[in-house]
């Protein structure tokens, strides 16, 4: 039996919604996103046939064709030269340069059609892995299917495109959908898009990013960029309550995904992420491990977020929330390496450790998978950027004192490099 208190609580939320477009009206759609429709996309995009979707490969081209076919099916419009493809130059691991493409489609708005909300997700992944690919299984040459990262996000934008087109008469503004290429290699696709936009850059009022939304646990959803506009907290609080999701807010707009390219250009952003897991960047990130009911719940909330942002008469005001670029030190060639795989999905202060090379300096010093590095030579480490800043100052043949958290206890390690 439905809990009466919960039903009354939700009813009050709907009635008290101050926007001209109520949440009740958002849920009356001609097309409903289903678990089967989401899973159909994820299964294909993360199948062995696509061989890990590394940019420029046959598998990547198959992914592009699939996305284009669905954009056409859902009646999105091409934006440049009557094509859905936006080409740019890319260099692979062998430094061979070739052309790859983003996929871009449009649903025109009505009242303010010259203002745009961009909804994006990257479709590339790591191919067969290997050294310097980003794989956490460094010696593996198996297909990295990337079901959560990021077939889940692409399935998300495809289903949102379908649903928003079906309800296009509700749209005040135009919606641009972008499947970004070459995110794993350095967010190249989103950088190219924002540097060569098909519409004036200042007409983009918000960018919404979906990256790894297929592993919802304990109804906990991470949202970054919440501080990039004063609008966002109220909208997120309303929609998360209605969909019974627990939101973990990160106000900063810069992070390791495509939303960073937009935030760096003074555009408000929201990036949705269901959290890291042990299969991240390994051959084990397969469709069978997707929480499909959880992803449907996430997409239902994101859909409501989009319509509530769109329904505002005034566009969201941009607010700077944290640095707008990675520290320059991250581009400096390091003369010292510790020999471990940092976690790019940790939400706590410090730098998580996802894997350790046993014969490397960190492995010999006793660093373990699951440790959290909090200090190096008495310098506090809050994230990957702080770590890189310290690392570029170290010299071969010297040693460092590394403090880690292990099972909530501080451990001191002496690391020779």
C-alpha cells in the first residue's frame, strides 16, 4: 500500500510549485521513457561489436551511425550544412591524426527559440585498453565496453530527445543534443563544440551533462555545478523530492567531464553522475550491471529539471563556482611518478587510490587500493590537481612522506622516488 504521508507530501509539493509549469503537468507525456527502451540503447552501444568505441575506429563509426539514426527517428534537425556531424581533428595513442565527429541535433523551441539548452553525453570509450589508454587494468587488451561509461549517458540523451520532441509544444527554448567524441582522451569533443558552436555561444543558457548514470545506489545521485546559477538549488530540491532521490551537491562547475568546457566559457552547468565503482575503466563495465530502474528514475528527474529551467522567463544567471580551468601544472611533464591509479570518481577530500603497481614506488612503500592520500610532505592533498601540483616539484632519487587514510586511520608511508 502506498504510504499516505508520502502521497500527501508529494501533493503539497506539486501544489506549492511556484513555476508556471507545474511538476504535475511535466509527468503527463505522450511518450514515456521505459526500462526496455533505455536498455536497448545501452546493450547495443556497449556490445562487443562496437569494440569499446575508441575515436576513429569502426566501433566508433557504428556508434555514430546509431546515434544519427535515432536523432532522425526522433525527428531532430541537423544544425550545420544539413548534417548531424561536427568534425574535428584527433590524434590517437600512436599520435596519428585523423578526423572524428560529434553528433549534434536540434529541437526548435517556441517563444524563445534563439536561446538554447544543451544536453550532452560522451559516446567514446577506451577501445581495447592498454598502456596510456586510461584503463585501470593496464595489462589488459580486452574490449572495454563502457556500459556505464558512457553508454548509459548516451541512452539518456536519446530517450530525453524522444520525450522532449513528443512534448515540443511545451518548450519555450530550443534544445540541442550533443553526443561528444573523445571525452576520455581530454574532453576534445566538447572543447571543439564550444569553440566552434553552431549558434552564438552567449545564447546557450545552460548545459546539462550525463556521464555514468547507470549505477544508482541507495537512491543517491551526484550533481555537480549546483553553484553555477542561483536557480539550480531550488529546482534540484523540488525535483529530487518528487522523484525520491537523495542529491549530493557539488557546487563547482569544473570537473573531469564535458560540462567543464561549458563552465570555462561562463555557461551554467549541471552534471549528473551516479557514482564510481570497481568496474570503472575496466573490461568489466558491462550492460548486465546497469541498474536500469535506477537510470529510469534519474532520467525522469533530469527531464523535469530541463523543463523547469526552460519554463523560467529569464535565463539562469551564471555564477562562478570554483576554478574555471585545470591548474597549469597538470600540463607539465613530470620527472617523478608514484605508480598508482588515482580515483577520478571520489567525492571526498583527498585523492583516492583505485589501483597500485606493486613494483612501483607507491607499491614498494605500502600504498594500497582503497587508500586516500591526504598529505604529501606536509602539503594537504584535496584532489587530483593538488596531487599533480606537488608531484611536478619532486625530483628523482629523493623521498616523500605520504599520509593516507586507511579504514579511517592515518597511516604514514615513506616513498622513495
